[in-house]
């Protein structure tokens, strides 16, 4: 089996300026475990990171303590 056979092509994206709550709602509504973080590139958006559901949970818990 190849990755292309199971990978998700409808990628959920956000920018670095997207509020965490908005990203969390995207994760929930689109039933995914992560959001690809992008920024504007010369020709098209460029991936600069990934935000996982774990990142969201741990970050919120850390911020509350």
C-alpha cells in the first residue's frame, strides 16, 4: 500500500494568525486530527507547520495553569 492510497487530499488549513478556538472548531467540524498551517507564498500558499488536536489540548491546559 502506498501513502497516496490512504492520505487525505482535502487538507484543512489555517494561518498563523487564526485563533486557536477557530482551528479547534475546524478540527471538530471536519473530523480531522490536525490543521496544516500556511502562509502566503509568491505563487501559492506555503506550508509552515502543523497544528494537531494534541497541540490544542496541551496548549490550552498549559495556558490555564
